[in-house]
């Protein structure tokens, strides 16, 4: 697929309510595997990763539990990541994403439109 070899960026969200975090370099992902709809690659933490490291660790721990009991908590953490972080493709920011980070690996899926807003008829 055409994504392998690309570099995607994880940045601080401009509207996170934390002016110093806007655009901050959280990290970058060098794509080495494209298994639609997921992309994955090597994650290199940036200077601002420490501010969200625990959030991503909590999200991953909840995903691994994968049960109804933890679903609401996972949704809360996922929304907080979406509020504080932006995923930026080589073409620019994406509208919505689901991103997991585990050490030096990251995997994600993304959409040019918010999830749930599929075009009519397809």
C-alpha cells in the first residue's frame, strides 16, 4: 500500500485549553505496515509526549481488557486523547482517529470525516 514509508505526526491540539501544548511535538510515526484500515509503525516520542504518556498507557490497558465493564471508561479516555492530540498525515490533519501507542510502536486508523458520518448509500 502507498502508506508505507510515510511519516505521520502526533501534535498537541490547538483547542486543548493549554496554550503551550498547541502544536507541541508529541511524536512521529514512521509507517512500516499498512493493513487496512490500520496503519502501524515505529513511534518516536517528541518533547511533549510526557504530558500524554499516561493517557495513552491507560487507553491501551483498557483496550486490552476488552469488556463491557470498561467500555465507558475507555470511551472517556479516547475522547480526552481526541481533545488533547491531533494526528497529522503527510497531507495535513485528519478529522478523527483512533491511536494506540505502546513503547516504540504505534498503530492507528483515521478518517477524513468524523467517525459515524459515512456518506449516504455507502
